[in-house]
């Protein structure tokens, strides 16, 4: 990146950049008089004459005319002062590191997935039938691999907002967080960074994070500057292109998207009467899961600060099976990235599918409560399945299966309910694994004198009901019915406080109570809801519906424990590493580096129009 002192000087003729004089700012941040650079471009040079960085955006003036591609429809050339290089592909990714078979096999040392079933009560009277009898299906992924070599390597693309509102401390915090991500990737992992403002570009190719690759990545990240508007869709389209054009593939692929503002195109559409459904246009088709074939990479979204578009970021995450994290306290951006990275670096299970088959001929599956995960109940109700997809090491999922249980015969002492099985691919070895769990059964005595409810089942029922009420409260608030939304959550809080789980002293529900209290405070006040409440709701709902840890800034310590309830040991360890590093940096900050980041964060390129500070609005 050009030094701040060079920002007003043409990098070719060294003459000053005078106001009103045509100029061109390249992606590498070098600045040229338009007349100086156009001659070079006219001769076919598409990289920087100083640093040799390849350009995807070229000055249009005096550039040679590019004939249109052979197509039934002619696409007219753009009328703006710059144009995208046509036919640009990204088939330049680094080769993946070959995994030694012995190391791959070591990735299974955490064992196989574990399947368990818990019935809502151990016995049903022989002469009685039960509708909506609940069975909890509990799934736990294998433990983390003992060594880095044994885990599945990662292809990661980060899509970063560098619009004008990111100038200053936000950009400095983003650079710091990306430095942490780069430092904690392994030598077999690969990273590419895409940046966007009113346009989007790939900062560097998908590079292996060896020592040399990490150094290259850090130099590129440190060169970032903030200006312009916000086009999230363009950033995601470039990221999709980077992944679609790969020559090689690691076993795990993911995208991390950060934005601090409103998507300019979506906002313009809403001003012309279009609704929030247009958020789906931000997601490229290659990143959208259609329910068939291989799953596309998840996009984990991060809303940075109170001015981001929570509805857009939540929609993108929902459409791609990612998580949405709200970062209200900008200082903890690195911790939020760390938590996500801790999961991505420990993916143990892929393409997991749980199958539940009825055992007794009279048992029928009525419904499966699976949150964000697709489920299917066969027409006759004799079987059901849940598509779980990818699991991090030690991650758990719980699903409620509601059954119709018939009365038993005079000689029947036990009724078999469902048989559990799971098919998945081991992420480290690529091997397909089949697992079966214990059958779910109930005793059938003539009379049940002391019905002991399962705390596991009751806990899940309350969690599911609380998640559904969060969605209902949010819908009420979006209709400006804030008192109604608060009332929904207060009634749920009272139900949690009266539950047998709460009376048994369950710490999980102490945390859930704290989360509900915090959300009541966020929803009953209109200004609070419009500022940060909506983002808190959407982030919490994303975490609960996927049963995966996300980032959410809440008021009480108990509610913070609820937000971390789904964190795996590896995720918690990565967050601790991030916090320890931040404390050390705060205790003894390198003065020169701090000054450099301040200059880079504040630097404005000549001719650029910074985006005004974005306001949070109702969607």
C-alpha cells in the first residue's frame, strides 16, 4: 500500500494530484494521473507498474476496446469511469497439501458419533395410548483430533466490508482480527480475502497458509483502506467465484462475511417499495443449498456495530446454513472471529443424516422438531429423517420426535418405539461411517403409579418453546407491538421458572432465564429494539435454531452463558487464546504499529467518496 505521504502524488510522474484533475486509484492503493496510466493500459498491461499487483478494475479512458464475448445477447460496455476485466477467473489457487494416510486415520481417534434416545417417561400404562409422546434424539460428534495433521484442512474465504463507515478504529480492529485468523490457520489450510465497498475485489488468491503464505496474507490485509458505499452481494459473488474456480479442494470449506452497514442496493429497493425478501438476491446460487446433492459452503455472518443490517446478515446466514453473530462491542471482533474459527478448524462430521424407524407396527411419527435442520416424515409416519450436515468436534444436537403410541396387548411388557441410525462422512479420512444407537422403548405395566418425567426431554421442550417465542416476540416488535412482544417473553420466562428443570437446579436454564430477561428489555423499548434489539434477537435465534455457538452482546452474565451454551471445547479454547492475546497487546501496545494502523485506517484516497455513517432502520 502507498504511504500516507505518497497519497497525493502520481506514482508514475511524481506530480501532484490536483483537485479537478482526472485520476485513477488502483486496487493496490497506488495513485496515478489518468493520462499517465491510460497509455500503459492501452498496451495491454493489467497490473501495477510499481508493485506488479494484478488489477481486476482498469481505467476505461484510452483503454483498448474489448470485443464482446460470443453470445446471443450483446452486453453493452459499462458507462462508468472504470470497468471490470472481462473473463476474469480465479484458477490460480495453491495446491492442497497431501494428507499422509497415517495422519488421516489418526483423525478418527475421537471415536464415532454417539446416538442416544430419551423418552419423556419410562413407562406408559398398558391399556393407554399416547399422542405426541416425546422422544429426544441426542447426537454428539467425535472428539477433536489430537494433532493438527489429523484434522480436516480448511479452505476459508473472508469477505470484508471496507466501505467508508469502516474508517478509523473499525478498520484497525478488523486488521487485528484478521491477523489472529491468519496466525491460527495451519500449513494445510488455505485462505483468500475478498473486500467490498461499492465494488468488490479479491485481495489475494486462495493461498496455503505456510509461513510464506501467512506473510503474504498479512501484508495484503495491512494494505486495506476504507472508502465508498456497501454492496454485500458483489462481495459474495466474488467469494463464490473464488471457490467455484478452485483447481483443488480441501475437505472443509467456509466463508466468513463481515459488514458494518446497510447494503446500498437493498436499501434503494426498499425505498422504492420492495420488501425484505430482496435479501435473498444477495446470495449467489452456488452458495444456496437446494436440499439435494453436496452442500455449498456455509456463510457465517458478522454484524459489526449497531449500524449494520441485521435482517440482511441473518437472511444470508439462514440461506447458507451459517450462523449470524452480532458484535455490539466492537472491541471483541477478534473473539467472535476466534470462536467461529475454532469450530471450522475442528470439523469432524460431514453430510450427517439421522434416520428414525418405527419398531412397533402401531407407532407413528407425527412431527420432528429440528429447528433449522431439514426433516422429513414419511407419508405413513413409519420413518423420519433429519439432515444434520456438518458438525464440529464434540458438538451436540438434540431433536424432539413426537410419536403416537398405541395401547399395548395384554401380554406386552415393552413397546419398541423407534430405532436410531446415522450415516455420515468422516471429515478427516473421507470414509463413510454408519452408526446405530440404542432403541427407544417404554415399559408397559398394567398401571403407572409414579411417572418420572425425563429432565432431558423437558429441558429440550422448554428450549424449543423459548426459541419459538423469541421469533414471535420479534415479529410483534416489527409490527410496532412492543408490549405484545415483551408479554410473550414474560409468559415464557414464568413457564421456565415453574418448570421441573428449573426446580432441579439446572444451570442451563438459569442462563436461559437471563437471556429471556435481557430480550424483554431489548424488545419493550422501541428505541432500544431499533438500535440493537433486533440484532440481538436474530443472533440468538440463529444460535438456538442451529444449536451452534454464535456471538451476541447481552446485558447479564447469565445471558452471556446462554449465548455460549453451544460452544465446543475447541471454540472456547480459541476464544481464550484471542482474549489472552488482546490483553497482552493492551498491556504493551507496539507504538509504531499502532500509529501505522491509525494512519491507514484514517487514510482517504483522492477522488474517493466516503459513505456517510449508516443509520440502523426498521425492516
